[in-house]
């Protein structure tokens, strides 16, 4: 199958290109130099020339705090950009796969969110991604929305300057100790695993909304503690309240996602986040030889 990936140099996009190629697809890597999602003409020209059978739109404004003061820019990329891609997909009769976020939820629920649960974003970033979801659904009859959470991948996030794991390991090695928020629950997503699931959804022709994360919720503190323990990178890590580290954008207290629907569709669950984290650390060279089995 011929599949185009917009944002192919990002964390998820780069892994998608690898997975698609490894599984025999013709992968078309599109970066910002190739396509400008905010420009409808640019999108139409690029996708019409490429003529893919499916398009995965990973392009996004991902700086959550900056979005609070750059709402127009966030909306232009995450919503209007998504609309432009969806319309072009409709015109060339390609499936439109839009990558969304756990931040479409408000965090008031205490259990992991299912695809059918009420959406109610509490920050501009979440609002812009939810708007993108709705616009994609309206503009393209053949659509898939994949919500991910707390991405970490080999390429790092160009929009954020890396990822959470690399940031805490660097800080721990520098300072010897650190504090991490322990009252916000997430479902970490290793982009290599998410890319495989997305490819399987495309291959199966599965439409609709799917939550695509590794298995199991945790807090940022639990995630950091496991990473630092595996990497032998800190003498001390302390759990703290999010109130001690206020951010410009509000975060959901719980944005863990249930992947029951995904597992039923592709016939398997993605690996637990602990296993995914270990594999990531091994690939990045953070594990010693004695840690690798």
C-alpha cells in the first residue's frame, strides 16, 4: 500500500516510516519542507502528486503551554491544517489518519478513558486537537483518529526539544536528584509500538476513533522512577504535587486511555509501558550490558 506520512521527521512519524517500509508498504515521507498543512493549495498539490492510498497526519503544534498564548497558531496547524489534509484525502479518495491526543479529556474521570467517553478539553492544545478530530470526520468519509498519550521515541520531539525521558535522565545525571509530579496519571506511548498499531489499523482498513498507547496507566513520577532506575541515573527522586509546579496550561489529572477497542481490532494489546520503556532505553544506549537480556 502507498502511505504518506506528514510530519515524517517527528517522533511518531519517523517510526511510522520505518514500520511501513519494513512491512512492505511504499512509504512517502513528507516534512514541513514538502508540505505546509496550513496552506490548502500546498496540501492539495503535494498529496495529489503523491497519490497515496492513505495519509497519516502527524503534523502538529505540540507545545502545550505555548498554545495558551499562541492559540491561533495552534488552531491553524492542529485544526485548519487537519481540515486541509482531510479535504485533500477526500479528493484523492485516500484514507485520512489523524493523530490526536489524550488531552481531549478533562481528567475528572478516575478510570482510563474509552473512545466513547465525553470529551471536554481544558487547555487550548486539547481544544485545537479536538477541533481537528471533528473537522477530519466531517471533511473525509474515510477517516481514522488515533489518540496517543505522553509520546517517547528515538527521534525526540522537534517541537518540544526532545522528550520527557531524555530530559529527566540529563537532569538527574547533572543534579543527582530531582522531583517529579505524582498526581497526574498518563498512559505512556512508545512511538515504535504506536507505529506498528497504526500500520495494522491501516492494513485492516479500520475506521473510527482508537486509543493507541502502551498498556497500563502510571503517574509521571512512576514513569520517571522506572526510567531512572533502569538507567542507573539518579540517587534520589521525590514525588511532588502538580500544585508545586504550576504550568501555563492546565493538565488533566487523569488522561489515561483504555486500549480495549484497539486490542480487539488488531488482535493484541500493545506491550506494558515498563517493557516499552526498557526497550527504548536499550536502543538509546541508557542500559548497561548487564541490564540487557
